[in-house]
C-alpha cells in the first residue's frame, strides 16, 4: 500500500480495486491535472472538466476553452459530481481512460435538503421553511 502520491495522502478508507493507485497495482506518472467532476457512472468512471483561457489576436480578447477527460474513480476516494480533484496519468485502463483520481482538493457539499426529514409534521416552522425554499427557487 502506498502512503502518499505527489503530496496527496492515501485515503483512510481501503478498497480492493486493482486500478487504485494506493491499494492496487497501478503506477502513476508525474503528469497531473486539476478539474471538476461533472459526470459519474457506476463503473468507477467519471468525467473531469476544466477551463482555460486562450488569446484571440484578431479581437484582442480571451476566449474560454473547455477540456474533458474520462478518469478512473477508485472506490476508496469515490469523488462525487461537483468535487474538485487531482488526477494523474497512468497506463491505459480502458479504451477511453488513461488517468486516475489521486485525491480530493475540494468536496462539494450536497445542497439537496429534504424538508420532511428535518421538520416534524406538527411543527409551526414547517410552513416558514417551505416558504423560504420556494423563495430561493
């Protein structure tokens, strides 16, 4: 088991994934990317996205370009949609995956709040919470 990869500490949670850089047999290279997870599926894959500025000399402005890549999301890290992660290059893991998530940089807290779970049925503040939730939308 590897304790640290490029300054990213190994997660406390363990896994049996052979494609995990900490608990498996995968070696990572010094080609690192930072980005945000925009899509995740059940096959331990995720889509990483990041933006960069590029100058357009004709208009003397900057244009925003987007890059996306498919990455392996190990079970011990389990990055969710909206999380900012660090990704490292590996050998080809599948047809489209050549990178693996090595750590979370910023975890996105879930904004979904269920009013019925937080407030009892006979509580007078339930109406206030419902009105507040409607106003936010």
